[in-house]
């Protein structure tokens, strides 16, 4: 993979994170609601589908800070057996 594509991808991800931080800090209620919904969905996914995501301080913090995007990241890493195994 070309170094240019990696740099471009990193720039795009950084801009998306910056935009999300701006949105959440201008409206902290959105961050709180997103975090609560993501934590509830994580518990429901574990209970209903048995994904086997460990409920510990690390996963809860990732989901609480990242919201639904953080939950998606935890699920992907768990299914790929990269983390949370």
C-alpha cells in the first residue's frame, strides 16, 4: 500500500474525529445520550446474540466515549479475534 494512501486515510480519520468532537462539545447532551444508548445496546447484544464481549472497564470506556461507533469497533475487533478474546 502506498504511503500516500495511508497519510490520506489518517487525515480523513482525523478530520472526522475533529468534527465529532466539535459536535459533541457544542451539544454535550448528544454525547450522553449516544453513550447511554451504546452501553445498553452492548448489553443487549451480549444477552441476545451471545457475542461474548467481555464487560470490563476497558470495553465500557471505549463504548461510553465512542458511542455507537466505539461499540462497532469493539464488535469488529472481537469478531476478528484481535482484541477482547
